[in-house]
C-alpha cells in the first residue's frame, strides 16, 4: 500500500468516526453491525446478507451472536470501492 492510499484510508477512518460521533481521542477499534451499516449508508440487514453470501468480502468479527466490524476494515472497504466513473477505460 502506498503512502497516498494509506493517507486516504486514514482520512476515511476519520470521516467514519466523525459520522458516528466518536471521541477522536478514544476511538473504538470496532463497531456493531448497526453502526457499520450507518457508516456505509446501507441497512443492517444488507450487511447480514453480505455476510451470509460472502458478497464484497467485507471482513467482520463474530463471537457468539455478536457481529462487529473494525473501523479500519470499513475505511479500506470504502477506499477500495471508490470509483470515478462506471465506463470502461480506453
């Protein structure tokens, strides 16, 4: 990962934490599915479908019934899915 990409991910992490009203001096390492869905702009049920069918490969932590998402994984997911257009390159 180059330094520009790493800086982009750090900026996205900061945006996510601000969106979730987290204390920047004590940010959480991970959030529950409801907050992760809010940060991504999808429904929590959508994340459940993505988990069950493996769509998009978004990493998650599962302990018993509890599902958590690392802030860093959410930021990486957003950075990897960011596009400038939907057309083919020429």
